[in-house]
C-alpha cells in the first residue's frame, strides 16, 4: 500500500516492563526505519527464559523479510543485539534502502499472558 504508515508492534509475553524500556526499544527500532520502505511492518516480542531477556524480531519490508533472535541477562544488551542483527540483514539485501523522510508510524504495545 503506497503511502502506508510503518507499523511497529512490541509484545511482552508474561512480563511487565516500564515506559523507559518501551521508549528505549522504540528508539532502537527507529534507527532501522531509514533503511525500510515506509509501509514496513516491524514486530518485536520479548519474554524471559532462565532469567534471560529473550527477544525476536520480524521485519517485512516490501518483498523482503528479516528475522533475528537475541538474548542476554541485560534488557538493553538484548535490544542492541537484536537491532544490530536485523540491521546487518537489511544492509545485505538489495533494493531495501529507500531515501527520504518517514511519513509517520503506528506503534502498538501488547501484553501477552502466555
């Protein structure tokens, strides 16, 4: 859909996080948006496993799909690692860079109980 808004969904499975963490996640994911189509969809999911903060990310931008997973005992390290893994994939793919300002985005946070 031409001119569509970029969608960013951040989900938390069975965990509560404060607004500061949500803001940091969004800041990190926003660093990727300059490489994506304006109508791209980003979905990041976080959960805890063996005291580690685990995340996976899926980005769909045009015909390209990117997936990465990251984990650490530190939330920020998990976020940074996920962003870096996704960025490497995006930069490797051809035709993903679309120059120009972003028109805006739709952001959604989800609390998942299972």
